[in-house]
C-alpha cells in the first residue's frame, strides 16, 4: 500500500521523466555523447575568441601571448577530452568490458 502510494506520488511529481528508474550509470551513459558535443563547441568558441584576441592585440606582446595562451589552452583541453575517450575505449577492449563500449 505504501509502495503504491509512493510510486503514484513520484509519477505525479515527475511526469515523463526519462531517468525516473535509471541508475547513475544509465544517466551518465545518456549524457556522455552530449558532453563530447559540448566539448567540441567550447573548443570552437575558445579558438574563435583566441583568434579574435590575437587579431585585436595591436602588436602588444602581452596581448599576443594571452591570445596564444587561450588558443593553446583550448587545444590542450580538447586533446585531453579526446585522449580520455580513446584511453577508456582501449582499456575496455583490452579487458573485454563490453558495457563501456555501449556508452560511447
């Protein structure tokens, strides 16, 4: 009786919530592809921001270095995200863990 009431309250409180009975692993596996897209978009934004900063630096050495640092930071961050994906894939294939492959 109490379990039925609790289930009914949860349905009313969160209608059409896709993760209502999902585990943390299910939620993470659904979010990972979107995180890669967000990482790619952030790379684009930071590269554009660094490039515009470089063009508008006006020859100031400090501004040029700051713009180059922005571009370098964006590329390093994206390389870290990309490398982490491939490291996880490589480890999952070596160890034979197939559940990780389904996440990506």
